[in-house]
């Protein structure tokens, strides 16, 4: 890096990094109606990220037991419908869409991002929701997935044993919450959580937080499991408001 700095100015370094890591991916976005707090449809979310120059978006809708009037199968159908529609619209305009989930166990308000997930896994995870995150992590294997805590230091969030996490969402850019980004970065460092991610936590088209965070990769993962593999490998950059953050 030092030799590079001797021969290049900062803008040239940034340009080189962006050229090498050319694919922009949103890791935290929610659609309506699957996430009841979201105000953007599957069609509009891919149009938005296409306009912003993103190559891909992970749909990480909230996954919980809050839909008590639905059976498990009905709820999972409801949850996946938004993803399937987003994926279809994305294919039509050239935006890759990944399935993710933001899981909430019944014990508290904590939320956990999972990448590398399928319908079968959602059916299995659903049955763990009443029993807490530690029970889930002790009894359910995720060999090809990644399990991250989202915005772990927001108000109302409870601390968990970092040993149960693969990593943490450090940069959460939702404008309606204080995600304490600097403190989360320090917490991740203190607990040797080497996988740190960034996401816009996009819900609301009128609050100007779409695409505020991205990861940049050298290739475009083929599916949710390939995305998890990329995150585990750590060969990606974080971009916040167009600026590269060196991890």
C-alpha cells in the first residue's frame, strides 16, 4: 500500500479500488408488504437501485412470528412472495436480487441478518423463533450461511454473546435510528468479529437513505449462498455515501 501511495494520489487509489471491486451490492433492504414497516414495493426497489448504479440488492425482510393469523406455510409463502417478485423485476432490468432474512426471535427486539438461506431453512428456522437466539445457534447448523447481528447497539437492543455471531452489521444507515456506528465498530474490534458489513436498511423512499451503504466486490455472487461465501472470505470493500472505507 505504501508503494502505491508513493505513486498515486488518493483519488487515483479510490478509482483503482472501484475499478477492481466494480460490483455494488446493497445488503440491507426491505420491501412491502413482507416487511410491514417498509413503504417500497418490489418493483420500485429494483428500479431505485438500478438508477443508483447498483448491480445487486439483498432483500432482508423481517422474519418473525408476528403474523399469528397465518399458518407457518402461509407465512413463508407471504415472506417469499416479495423476494420472488423483486427477483423477477430485477432480472427484467439487470439487477441481481439475493434472498436474505432479518430474523427476530421472540425473546427481545434483537435482529439478525442471515445470508445463505432457502425456503427449507426458513421452514426450519421458524420453529426456533420462540426459543431464543442462543438455543438456535446451539442447535441449528449454518455451514454454508452467515449469521450477523444487525445494528447491535440501537436503543432497545440487548447484548448477546459475540461467540454466537459470525460478524456484525457495523454501518447501518437508517435515518430514524441511532445505530451508534463508531461504538459498534469498536465493539466488533474488541470481540474479534472480523466480518463487518454495511447496509442502508432501506425502507422508506422519501427519507433519502436508499443506497447510502454498499459493499463492492470483484464478482457478482450467483445466489444467496455465494453471497455468504463472499462475506466469509472478506474480499470486499465497504462504501458509504460514495466513499471507500478501509476495514
